[in-house]
C-alpha cells in the first residue's frame, strides 16, 4: 500500500506540471487565432505573421511549390487558424482529463484505491476520450484536405510518369479502444467499491 501511495504522489506532481503546461498551450493557441483574425481584419500582409506558405508535408517528405502555383496565403492562414482553434480545445480538454486523473490519484495517495470518486472520474475520462479523438481527427482531416485540394496535389504531380493521384483520407479510431478500456476500468473499480463497502459493513 505504501508503494501505491508514493507512486500516486509522484504521478500527481508530474500531472500538476502537465496541467499548467496544457493551460499555457491553450492560451498560446488562442493568441495565435487572435493574431490571424487581427491580420485579416486589418489587412496585414500575410508575410508579416508567417512564412513557408509554399511548403507542405506528405509523411516524411517536405515539398515546396513554385510561387506561381502556391495557394492563396489567406487560405493557408485560415487552415492554420482552424488548427489552432481546435488545438486550443484539445489542450483545454486534455487539461480537464489531467484534472480527472489527479482526482483519481488523490484517494490513492491516502491509501483508498476504491473510493467512489475513482470510478466516477474514469467514466468522465472515457467520455472525454471520445471528444479528444474527434478533435484530433478534425486536425488530421483538415491537413489532408489542405494538401489535396488547396495545394492541389493531383495537379502538381500528374505528368507523363504519374497519371493519377487520389487522396486517401484516413481517420484514427483508436480513441474508441481507449473509451472501451476506460469504461471497463470504471466498472471494475465500481465493483471494487461495492466489495469494499460490504467488507466495511461486515467489520
């Protein structure tokens, strides 16, 4: 039990730092969105707030498009603003998740692993994992759509040697596995709470 308590205390200290970092990251994303919005409203030159409008990545490849074929810079900034806005929500919700984990660890630091707050917060984490998974997929899909349609990847690559280019839009559904795992873990701890309660009543 002492090992569990000490481990829980150490994890809580690490998660406290993560909680602060994620909050700062969410604020930084908001600042980025505000900067892009201000640039659009006041008609600033896009070059003043960013560079690399002609470059994009495909896996491990980085491509740079000739300026004559580069997309509109405001479209690139719009996608950047979308990514930052979703990233802000992702960081904020991740911060909430860290808070739930810290609440789970709190009774464990006191040697009470089957406190009712544990199963409750595991279920909250399970629901939050769905939200985080959806937000993550929005970011991934926006990057894929940007590459195929805004940078016009097929138009750039089709030639005598490449006769067809198709976008394969993928989503990551591993968050569903996390949801199932956390829900099951919540039920396990709920069952442990009931057994603990029966044991206490018997004593």
